[in-house]
C-alpha cells in the first residue's frame, strides 16, 4: 500500500513514522508512505496557502490552487483509490471503514487546517471525508495519523500474528473481552479460573459473554441488530 499525506506540517509525522506498526510495515516493504508539504505547491512568493474568506468571518481558509496542484501531480504518477480529507464535520472513522481502506492500493490524505478548505476542494477534488471524533483539533495531522495507523495494521503481514487484528474490538461488532497474563495471582487478585483451564469451548464462551457484557455497558449502540441470547 502507498499513502501520500498532504500537510502544512509534515514534521508532525516524523515520530509516528519511525516507531511501532508504521515503521514495521515500512521495513517489511508493505507500506510506502510519502509526506508532501503543501507550501511546495504554492505559486505565491511567500509560499502562503491560505487567504481571507469571501463574505467575511474569522479565520483563514486553505486555498484551492496549491491543493489542486499537489493532488494533480500525485495523480499524474499513479491511480488512487481514495482522496481523503480530514475534517471534523465528516463521518467518524469506524472499524468497517478501516477494514475497507486496508484493501486499497493507493490513498491520499489531505490534512485540513485553519477554518477549513475552499469548498470547491471538497466538491471536486476529494472522494471521501473522515473525522476521528466530534471535536476540533488544531489541524488534520493527528486525524491522518490515526487513520493511517488504523488502516496499516490491517494490511496482511504487518502484524506478526495476523489473527490478532481479527480479535480486536469492533471487528465482530463487540468490544474485546478482558485479557490477563502471568502471574495467575497478584496481591490476591486472581485470573478467572476458566482461563486457566484446558477447556477451549468454555474459554471461548466466557470471552464472548464478557465481550457482550462489556459492550452492553460501555457502547450499547453497537448491539443494534444483534439478537438477544
């Protein structure tokens, strides 16, 4: 997979790309990730990429020309499955969306800033919009990093245990059950006996019931459409 990220502050991704899952994916040759400074596509001698909004109002607006120049250049090099704009008024990223994006070959992520982008960018240049929550950040870089991480870890071969991602929260419509590791007892706090047994059927049933109970308590909206036991 290749991901191209367009940003005003590409340096924000340096730590993210040099650690954990993204680094592993790149070392394995499963991820090609390129950062593009939007200012490099400005024709203004000051390299500005924003301007005052028509009609007045507070804040600045990202201009369409440098964004169009950057996206057009990237598209001249290869075909892209999606051009994604990160913005708080978009649908929130969820696991099914991450699953679908992990099947793509080439993605562009455009990081929003200021009061947003010229609306013509959204109307004509992007194919999809995503948010990571109903709140406003200083810029779309953090959202782009979250989207990238959620997608990249699903690429086959990135995780050492490929079944690990399949048991994550949300993959089956439920939150993950509690997990434990050694020692079996610490300060009198014990691991549930069923997990120490050799009965795989009982352990699987325990995990399911725990996942169901946790989902009912914490995110009951996920249970819409799941029949009661």
